[in-house]
C-alpha cells in the first residue's frame, strides 16, 4: 500500500514536471520575443532622435521607412508560436493574435486616408487603436479578449502569461511606431516639416512605452523565477520519494540485477578453468 501511494505521488509529480517544462518554454520564448522587440525599438528611437537635424525629404523618408520596417517586424514577432501556442493571444492561444506585419501596416494606411495634417493622423490613429470594440479589436486582433494563458506548475501553483497583443502596452507600442511609419506615406502628401512632426511624435511615444515594456519584462522575469523554483522543488521531491520507496522495498532491483550478472560471469569463468584443468565438461563438473 505504501509503495503504491509513493508510485501515485511520482506519477503526479511527473505530470507537474511536464507542465513546468511547457511553462518554461513559453516564458523563455516570450521573454526572448520581448527582448528582441525592445532592442529593435530602442535602436529605432535612437535613429529617430536625429530627425531634428534633417531638412531633406529623402532623409526623413529614410527614417520613416525604417520605422515602417520595424512595425512590420514587431507585428510578426507578436505572432510568434512556441510549444503549439501563440504567445500573445491570451487564452485563445491556438490562433495568431494579429495579421502579418505587411497587412497590419496596410490597415493603418487605410485608417489615416484623408488626413490633411499630422493632427488628423493622430486623431485617426487614436480612434483606430484605443476604443473598446474599435477597429483594432474588430479588424486586427484575433486573440482572446477575456482571459490569459494559464498553466499549472504544481498541486496548488499556476502561472499566468498576462501580456496580450490587445493589451495597453502592446497597443501603445504599435501606435507609437505607426506615427513615424506613416509620416512619409505618399497618400498623405505631407511636407518635410509635417513629416518631422509625426516622426518626433513617434519617438516620444516610444520613450514612454519603453518604460512600460521594461516593467512587463520584469514581471515576466518573476514568473520565470517561480517556474524555476517549482522545477527544483519537484525534482527534489521526486528524489526524496525514490529514496523512500527504496527503503520500503529494501533493495535496488537494478543494482541487484547488475550484481547477479557480474557474479554469474565470474562463476562461468571459474567453471571454464576447472573444466579445462580436469578435462571435464561443465555438466560433468556439476555431477
């Protein structure tokens, strides 16, 4: 009965180990994606800080095109999948949260069509990204709007992956990139000063969202630490149960089998030597 109970505990702990392993993969993948996004947007922010020194349309367009490329890359990164789950879709982790980056950028271009000033672009993007049930949620976001991905890592412990692509942090990031990415869009026809205004607006917005992104990554770091603690605790408990089980059955079956095989081999060697010396077979020797 005691051995059966220990075996049952072992099975449960091994189930927890599988959950811990999956949670670890998701946490590490999410942290990696956020790290790449933050590194890329930080580099972009440094480039955009040069806009005040530029006077030619071609130079500002280069910055705007770089922002557009970054926006596409960030959207595609937010569609990353790991262990069969999309990382930023919340509870609806079997579907990508956003369209591909190029399609997302085209949606934004459609959203600002008809804007005649940088202020109009700002108003259009605010209206597209911000309202609950607005265009971002109805046209772009395809993940869950009610929950987060949760995974058990112990009998009473569960980790929650709370950063979704429709969350405030991600929306602010995408909107900040949009200002600079659309600044030189030909359909808007802005002059160089108007383009510089939007690029600078995007740069300042990126600075603000960088702080919240850092906070999100710090929170995820705590989740990673919790998962690692659960991993070590579960491994230690499995080792303890294995020792307890061994003390109950009184023998290590693997070790006993190994010792028996070694003794059998030594005995066979002895018989061969004895048979050679006495010119008798092993059967005769035994008789």
